[in-house]
C-alpha cells in the first residue's frame, strides 16, 4: 500500500483527502449521536468544523484532480456528489481506481485491457 501520507501525485492527494473526508463524516455522525442522545449540544462543534474543512478541501482537490487526470464531466460529477452521503468518497476512490481514473493508483489489469481496446479501434 505504500506511504499513506504520500501526496506526491494528484491521485495520491485525492486518495488521502477522500479517506480524511470519510473519517470526519464518521466523527460527525458519532458526535451527532452524543449531541442528540446525551443532550450535549457542544459535542458537534469540533467534529463539525473538521468535517466542514475536509469537505471543502475534498471539493477543491477533486476539481484539481479532475483537471490533472483529465476526467470527463460524468466522473467529476460523480466525485462531487460522492462528498454528500457519508463514506461515499472512499467508495468513489475505489471505483475510480478500479476503472482507470486514478492514474498510477488504478488497477493495472484495467489499464492493460483499456490499452488493448484502444489499439483495436
């Protein structure tokens, strides 16, 4: 898997922020349970702020990654929509990797089959 904090390429930066965004979603959901279950209103202050920052950074990194890796509009839209439901950023990152949208992080068997298909055309 390599160094998790390696952000030397657009794909690696995208993977890291996708995971961070999902983690902050989880923290926010837990804190919401505490807030509404135990009646502690301040429980969501820090997790809410962390998730807000992670959400905005995810959106920015997604647009920059889409430009760098030449994603089409459908892939970009799916990546942006994935930021809304909890944990979907990780699902999208895995899907994008599997389907050849994350450069060097993509599945090599997909890349090889895509290369063969383009040679046939």
